[in-house]
């Protein structure tokens, strides 16, 4: 109870190249995310929040416990949504229909999503979420925040902390965000949407 483990990524450590390099994944997953897991486990010892799910901790905690739990939740969703690069990668079915309904087209959605990620000042996340009525919304979440804190259902996220892209893209955050579309596993996003 209350002990979280570092998630295992569902692909080879070099499977996301050239979009995300093996070196970036080793640092981002193996160092940054591992650090958040270790920190949270230490903070949970003797805490009344020990034994809760990550989502419950994010909704109830504050300070360092919230920051570490939020980063684990966000990173788990981030790393789970990837697959090997694929040209012309796009959603299908009900999710694709909802994107067209709420943004006009998939291209308009991608443009709005990338702009939201590019313009987030400092560190954080850009999210596609669904509200209680199923309408899709794009939000900026600073630091370790997650859309569940706003009553939204998170579906897709891009990490815009520098550790997510600096080794591969240096300060070119827009290039990083544009490249990520090639590795989104839309089946994962569609399951979250269902």
C-alpha cells in the first residue's frame, strides 16, 4: 500500500527514434520519472494519503506530494501513448469525429494543440481532454497539474518541460511538438476517450 513503481514503457527504449532519442528516453523515464516515484514513496510513508491511487492523491494532496504524484500520473499517461513513428498518423472513429466537431479538422486541432504547448510559459503540459458532456478541450497545465483537477477527463498530453526534449531539440520546443504526432498511438487515446 502506498508504494508506487516505475512504469515499464510498452516499447523498446529506441523505438521512438528519431522523434525521441534513446538517450532522451533513458533520462526522461529512467531518471526524471524514477525520481518522482522515489520521492512520492518517501513522502507517503506515514501519510494519511498512503494507499490512495495517483488520481486520488492528485485531487487531495498539496505541495511536494502533489507535485510528485502529478508528475507520475502525467508521465505515465505520456509514455503509454507512444508507438514507433508512423507517417500520416491520425485518429479514427468516434475520437476523430469529435475532433472534427470541436476543432473543425484534425489539422486545425493539431495547430491549436501545438500553439497551446508552444506558448505555455515555463514548464508544464498541454492536454487534450473531454469535459463532462464529451466536448474536447485543450488546456495548458503548469508544472505537475493535471486536467482531472478541473473535472476533465485527460486523453492526450505533450510534455513541455525542457527535460522532455532538450537533448534532441535544444530550445526548439515547436519542432519537438510537431514531431510528436508521428508517434502517438491513437488506439490508446481512443480507449481513454471511450
